C-alpha cells in the first residue's frame, strides 16, 4: 500500500519543510512523538509507549493513536504541496482494531489522491514490540491545501 | 440535541462509575482535561487551551480535540451500561470545522442509540471564550460494550 | 437539530434550483425517491419501501438508505450556495442503526457549517410506518462548492 | 492491498454461500450489479455504467458507488464467517475521488481484521474503461457477525 515513487513532490525541499513543520507541532513533542520517515506522499511517525498516555485499561488512549495518524496524514499530504501552501485537516475516520499495551506505536500515512484543493490520505497504526508489528488502527483522512499561505518559518530559538 | 432524560441508566451508580473511570484515564490528566457533566447518556469534558497542545499554526491539535470528543462519547455510552460491563471505542469520524486558538475546549457527547453490543454516540466540540461558544468539531462514534468485564476498581493511592 | 431559520440563502431562487437539480438526478427517480421539503440549509427526501431495493434480509439495502441521505446532504448544502455554484459530495460516514422493513424511508439533512469551499452536513434517516418514526441511520457528510460552474439547466423534454 | 491467501475460511462452502446471498440482494439486481470474484476475505462486484443511475452531472450517483462498495465489504466479511452466522453492516465511511462517466464500476473489498463480533473491511471503487482503471472511491467499513442466525436459504423459484 506504500506506493512510494508514484508521487512527485512539487517542492524540492519537501523533506526539510515537513521536518520544520513537525518540529513546530508542540503537541507532538508533548506526547513524545518523533518523525521517522518522510518520502514523497508518505510519512512515518513513532511514539514510544508511555504510561501517562494511557486510558483506564492501561493501553495507549485511542485518541493519542489518532493524533499521530492524523499528523502523519497531514504531513504526507504536505510533502506533495507547492512551497507556498499550508495544510489543514478537515476530517478523518479511524477504526481502532487492537490495543497498544507496550512497545512503540508506529503511524504510517500515504497519499491516496492529491488534488488541487483536497488530498485524501490513508493511515495505519502498528504496535511494534519484540513480537514484531501488529496492525492496531486504520484511517481515512481528508486534508485541505491552503494556497498562498506558506507555513510560517520556525522561530529562532533566541 | 442533548436529549437528557430520554435514557435510563441500568446502573444507579452510573455517575460515580463514569467519574472513577475518567480519573483513571491518565491521558486525560496529562493533557489537562476534566470531567464537567455526567448525565444518563450525556457527558461533557473541558480542556483549557494550552500552548503545549498546539500544532504548527498555534491552535489546539485536531488530534487533541478528537481525544476529548472520543472520551466524551465513550463515557456517555458507559453511563448507560450495566454495572458489569466495560467500554471500548471501535471507531469514530470527526469533522474539524474551526480552530481553537484560546479559551476552553468543550467536548459534548450523547448517546444516539444504545444497543446490547454497540452504542452509537454523537459528539461535538466547542471553543468557549469571551465571545461565547463556537462549534469547532462534529463526530460520530461507535462504542462496544464488553459484558462481564467490569472496569477494574481504581487502585488505592497507597 | 433542525436549525431552520439560522441560515440565509444567497440565491433567492434556492428552492426552485434545488428542485430542478433533484429532478435531474435520474438515480433518485429510478429508486422512487421524491423531494419533500426544501428550506435554507435543510432538505427532506422520501422513499417508499420497495421490494426491489432490499438486501437478503428483506430490508431496504443500507446503500439505498445512504443514497438518499447523501442526496439530502448535498441539496441542503446547495440551498445555501450562490447561484453560480454547483455541488459535489467529497465524503460521508453513515451509521446504520436499525432495518427498514416497511413504510417510508425519510432522509433529513441540515447544514452544520457552510464554508466558502466546504460545507459540512448532518444527515439522518427514519422509517415511518403506522407506529410512528424510528431513527434508522445517522451520517456526517462533506460537500464541496464548485464556483463558477452553475448546474446545467434542465433539458427540455423534447 | 489484496492479501488473498492470508485469510482462512471457516466454512468450506464460503464461495457458494456468498453467491447465494448476493443473488438474494434484490437491490443488486435492480441496479445491474454482478458478483465477479469471491476469495477468502475478498470480493469484487461489477456495475456497468447506466444512464438511470446517474446524478445531475451525468455521472454515476455516489450513493450507487457506495452501494456496491458496501455490498462488497459485507460479502468479503461473510466469506470468513462460520456457516451459522449472518452479516450486518454497522457503519462505513467513503471518500469519492473522481466521477464515473462511462465504462464499468468495479468495487473491491477485503477484510482488514476479522474479529468474533466485528470485522473491518477496506473497500475501493474503480472505473474501468478503454483507458484502463482509475480509482474513484476508498472506504472503511465495520461489519457485524450475527451468530446462530444463518442466512435464510434461497427461496425456490416455484
């Protein structure tokens, strides 16, 4: 399902741009998520299991899984946008298939269709532990391209 | 849309049970969410704006909004379950309508249909600030009832 | 949930326009659906139970229920569009709650948020029989506004 | 994405059973859909373009595309059920990506996860014409397994 190579980025600096954007999502830092892979139309985000992200059954909260799947979809879309466009999630649907009890949650997203206004992405989440990877969620997301509104440059640390 | 009174709880201690469950969702505490209202088939969760929950445009991350809408739906369903049943989100869909830039995010959820196995909930999120409330998200969620698996009692703090 | 009066149509001929559009949806005629109500941001479609629209359990096929809910959402959105804009469904999600075994299926849709590009609609379906109305489906739909592409005028019958 | 071979049918007569069920869906016959392929956890349905299934822009109504994607998902799930279980769609989400203006609509669905109660399916629709196949829709669907309720045998024609 990861059709890397099919998509051609319009912005040759797409990878740097996605990394900049990701680093400015404070919510990703707050939950401990990191950007692992950026390819044209594909993004992978990692999130180590953390006790403070769990729900009452001691598994990672489904909303946290959704957060990284949503972010992965948005950045997969952004990787194909022109340099002067920014990204906005308009909606998504997610099916939670299995709990994440330990290990690392991996969210993967790739662009299914890239249009001028809307981009449709498919997302998946896995739990990776000693036993290998297990699929824990599948999602479909619609992302909007906002033209002429480049993402703001990252603030200098000082 | 908040049809309170329509639903009859099977467990007279439904309110205490929902509050217990909520207090055991560490992810809710981690993001600073609190349980504001519990009625039969209805739950409201509050989340004050926090800088560390934002995405790159300095608005609350859509995934965070989803987290509290998802939790509100799950607890609205749980409020109608028998005492020996626990709750599991199977899927949801959310449309993000407007950004949450300041103030308090309010998630409201109510049960649309309560079945033996599946409960369907409708969720909404608002941003409440000096200017009143603005609708920022709408959702539909499917919740599963797991019978004979009461939620584990809260661990004593010592 | 039917907030009629909240929305102001941009095209004073919105009702006639929706009716024209509906009459050109051959699929609606083919399944026997009719347009019952058009208000600003609200549409109701009726579909009498028909044996040839059923699935294997002798209830109306869920896809048929979806068809009229989808159409109702699209037309509810169209009722608020300017005169030179046409409508396109981009996505929807539907929960099927109960079967439609006899009587009349009623689809109702209203605009939740009307934006320049995207309009979000909430849809419901009921089965109406001697016993009153029963909710059988709930939906959320995203509709796109295509500017500068007025719907083509209806072809004269000869 | 079509992981045929991964799934093992519990009912050795799964193929015959799916074909029986399909033939009893009058709605499928009414729109002219046919069952093309049945594999364990995978189903393909074909629908030739028909003028009477169109919406106002002379493309196949999105609800009709949804109907065959929904049916394909349900039957893909059914192919893995035990012999005494029947199938019920509980919800789905579909993104419509491109119009179907001519040729044949092909719906494909495969099981993503098969549980005791719920089965999650992924669906796609393509338009096949002289120019090859083009993806026109993607979907996620939740199907419920009803135990101890075998699908009723097909009525003899006389």
